[in-house]
């Protein structure tokens, strides 16, 4: 889907998504970096933004998994007799 189709009269589904996005953007609890990333993504082709978001998710998940694994190994090592 191209950016142009989102610039036309929105469908009911697009209107719902736009409302949710606006809520996240104005919510004071939204972290600055998430707000900035979302604002930046909205200026890109939606397919490119989705690909980038998936890549970011995978990288952050791998980082988190490595941190948890290291933490679990430390706990096991410290509790070994």
C-alpha cells in the first residue's frame, strides 16, 4: 500500500488506526523515543516503515533475550554449591 492511499479519504479501518496513532502521540505516558519513531515512520512508505519496525523489534528482542540469558546464567552460577 502506498502512502498516497493513506492520504485519501480514510476507510473506517484507517480512521480507527489513525485515531489510535493520534492517541499514542498525545499520551503523556508515551516515551519520547517511541513518539519520535512513530512520527518518523508516518512520513515513510508504510511498507518500508513496517519492515524497519520488524527489524527493530527483532534486534531489540535478541538483545533482551541475551540479557535475560546472561542474567539467568549468573543466577545459576551464584547459587551453585
